[in-house]
C-alpha cells in the first residue's frame, strides 16, 4: 500500500465545487487544487500510521490493509486520479504557479504508481510489514495528541492488528529479495524495546485495566513479530539475492517524471563517480587539516543542557543569513523559529540520539 503523497507545496485546502472540465483562468488553479485535496485525503484514509503522524486522528487504533482487494482498490483509485490529471494539462494562459503545481502533483501521482507497479514493495520487501507495525506504534508514542489512556488504548488496537498485517505479508511476498529479508530480520531482532520499554513508559499513568490489556497485546504482537522473523529467516535461502533492476528506460523515466531532474541515468552515474572522488579527498582533508589549521571556531562549552539546546536553536539565524547572502532559495515567511527538545522518555530506548524537533499534534 502506498504512503500519503507529500503535496506540501500545493495549496490543498480547497474543497469541491468546480468542474474538472474547467480549463481556463481563473478556474484552472482551483480545479487542480481540488484534485490535490481529494488525492491527499484518500491517501491518508488508507494509511492509518501516516495519518496519525500527520495529525489526522481518524484511525489511530488501526494499521493499513494489505489484502489483495485493498491493493486492487488502491491501484484503481490511482488510475482514476492519473486519468483525471491527464485531462488537466495546463492551458496556455496558466500562471507559473499553476504550472509548477501541476508538475508537482503529476510527480506525486506518477511516483505512487511507479512504486506500486515497478518497485512492487509489497511483493518484494518483507520490511514493509514489520515496518507497518513499528511505525504504527512509534507514531502514537512520539506525539502527545491525546491523553495517555487514549494513546495506550490506540496502541493496544494496533498491537493486535500486527498479526494480521504480518500474515498478509507472508501471502504477498511472492518475489522477495534476500537482502530486504535480512534487513527485516535484523530490525525485528533489535526492535522489542519499542513494543515493551517505550510503551510501558508511556503507560506509566494509565489505568490498571489498560495496563493489563496492554500486556496482553504486547505478547500478541511480539509473538507475531518473532514468528514472522522465523518465517523470513527460513525463506532467505529461497529468495533471490542481488536486488532487482528496473532497467535504464524505467530509471530515466523516474528521474524525469517523478524526481523532476534534468539528468539522464548516465549523467547521474557520472555525478556519483565525481562525488565519490570528492568525498574521498574530503575525508583525507578532514583527517589532516586539524594539525595545520589555526584559530578554528569551535563549539563553545555548555554549562547545562538548556544552554546546549539554545546554542543549536540559535544557529537558525546563521543559516538564514547564509541563504539570504548567497540568494539560494526564498524562505517562506510562515516558517517559524527552529526549536529542539529533549527526546521523550518513552522514545529513549529506541533512539540513539537524545533530542528531536518538537512533535506536532
């Protein structure tokens, strides 16, 4: 199942009311934005974990449906959205803003279609399914969008849903790649803390009944995950290794239509080879420059954790100044100040770092 398409540069707040056939100004932009709104709404409706992460709390106790019928419906809807967009080629009098919005929307739709029909992760990548379980729980822990009791109850629902997701994964993985399987196995082997330590920390103030239900759900989910790991490990020798190649034509199409890059695959390879040489040279420079460089500006000592956080928050001004001085990009006025907070205790067991951006709702 695809993940929600990120249409952050589109003005997607407009509802319906304009015919899709309207092609001339000023209606074209409204029609395009309406399509973007409907597409994004649909994508989040089939991705509970993603919608939780985005602050849309309509299915916080569920996980995605990976059944064949659900995938068929998803592909049909994507096909319909593609057809609708094909009828919305920008007219000659379209503004640059509308032309850019069209290209961004087309790239998102084509990217989702390409992922489903060419990469086919549901058939090839075992990490899709264990990742759905982990992401579903992680999104509930990191954002205080509701009371502890509500969030733990949502987690209980998702924990019980893990078994169904993993069983569907076993049925779907008809062309699995060995390397992907190894990654999934390693993730599960080191992932128990998310389902135990992190959730138990979150549930510290929950009711006794909820804690008891959580314990049962944890056992159910961990049992299913460990069974899935054993199943993956037992099939590794049967799965083909070396990944898979989409082919030059497909990759060139992806670069042009989805990533919107003005490069061919040969040019990307040449850039990669050049950057590899540059990185190796930089590595040698970093090893040796300290002995010759004098008066380098270093990080100041910090009296406490608050001073450490404040120092990094204040670097935003330096970044903005550099961007403005070199005329790199326009920084939107609506972007607020950078803030960083200490990692929530419930996430400490699953994250090697200690700080994060403040979560939204």
